[in-house]
């Protein structure tokens, strides 16, 4: 212990007994023992805390390495998808993908701003649509004629009966 032999330890204890006296020596030895025990306890807690932090740091480092490996695998998979294409072809492919995304976005924007128009429906058909209160006679509409109003058709029927 601290490079002190047994004879040197006995000499130190004898001097301490003479200086401190027989009444105070046990009290001082007890306080010294409590101090050493407290020091060991703090030392053990510190060592435990250091170990926990080191393990946490190792887990964090391993997680980061795993993430890097996963990203590298994804990049490698993406490269193998287009394996063998030249740099110019890869650039052209990226530009084509970008252009198609822009075209889809502009088409989507146009679809939202304009109402749907049936390309097979002629614009003149809109003019022949009946207004509210109008009745269309199917036979007359085939000939291009429409009746003006429900009331006028009812009135004409009544006149023909009378």
C-alpha cells in the first residue's frame, strides 16, 4: 500500500498514537475510513457514468454507420438501375425526367384553372341547349325546330281542341 512496508506502517501508527492520544485515534481512524469509503463510492459512480456514456456514444456511432451503409446501398441500387449508361445519357435522362415533371405540373395547373370541355361536343351545341322553362320536342329538334315555351305549347293544344 503506497510503497509502505509493514515496519514503516507500525512506526507511523506509533507516532500517531503518541501525538493524538488513545482517545482520539479511534475517532480519526473512523473518520478516515468513512472518507476512504466515500471516495470509493464516488469513484465507482464516476466510472459507471463514464461507461454508460461511452456505450451510448458507441451505439450512436454504430447507428450513424448503419445509416451511411443504408444510404450507400440505396445509391448503389439506383446506380445499378441505370448501370452501363454514359454520363451524357444519364444527364439526358435526368433532364427528361425534370421536363416531364414540369409538363405534368403545368398540365395539372391548366386542368384546375379551366373547366372540362368535351372535345367531341361542338360549340354550336351549347347554343341549342334549352333555357329554363323551354321544352324541346324530340321530333322537332331532329328537324332543327324547338318550341319556345311550355305555356305557348299548352295554349296551342287548347286552341286546336276548341
